[in-house]
């Protein structure tokens, strides 16, 4: 009986060790497998753009991330280092980026609900405030399919477009609105990737 108990305990310990090893191998940043990208390498998966209200120019900075991991960062002629800066991210980094955006609520972002929360917060402010941030940002995510966390059903031909004017101002003024804080965090994350691509390209853009 003692031998049987010892064998059972040994087996349980082996299972625990194997489980811990698998968890460690996966790592906290391991992809979730919730996203299916297009088989077309030229399909844009994530894009970011910003239009400055004070600059009357049709051209504006943007970044596009393609299904093959290619990243193109465009800077207009009125900015430093103008042109197209081209880089590459791995499939794992791309999936981790999508995981991060999903974790920030970008895939489920409800612009009307966020605007309503902003109006309500403004009504609770006793002091009038003038915004000096007329810039319009746009984030677009396009996937063949996306499975929300906790869902058994994937959303096919997933497309999400988020447009918000004055995000920098609103994120500072309304720290209590989680949707705006998460949107601002996603905007910063994508801008950081854009800056990295520019740096890796040596700050020399190709003419478009």
C-alpha cells in the first residue's frame, strides 16, 4: 500500500513539473492563436494615421502593417525624415501586437459609448475647457477571423475602424474613461512601433 501511495505521489509530481515546464515554454507573451490573417501578403492587417487640423495638407503620417509582417511608415514632406520607411516584424511579434490591441479593447471599441461617457464627464465638469488638439487619429484592424476572449465563435471577415478627434487632449482630461485610456495606450504603442521602424531604416525614407 505504501509503494502504491509513493508511485501515485511520484506521478502527480511529474505531471506538475511537466505542466510548469509547458507554461514556462509558452511564456507570458505567447500568442493566443485567436487571429487568422489573410493569405495575401499585401493585405493590410493594422493601420494607423493621424491628420493634423492645423496643417492644410492632403498628405499626413501613417503606418501600415501587412499580413507578411512588412511595416511601412510614411512621413509627409513637412515632417523630418519624409518618405516611406520600410521594416519587418516577425509573425510572432505581429500576433503579440494583435493580442495586445485586443487586450486594450480595440477590437471591441464602441465609439458611441465612449463619446457618451465623454459627454457625461463634461457635464460633471464645472469649468469650461477649450481643446487645442484638433488632430484626427484613425486605427484600422482587418483580419480574416478574430475570436474574442472567452468566446467559442470566431468573427469572420473582421474589420474595425476607430476614428477619434483630440485623443491626446481627451486622454489627459478624462483619466476616468477607461475606453479612452486604452485607445490612447494603443495609439502610443503603434507610434512606438512606427518610431522603431524609422530608426531601423536609419531615418532615411524612400520617395513614394
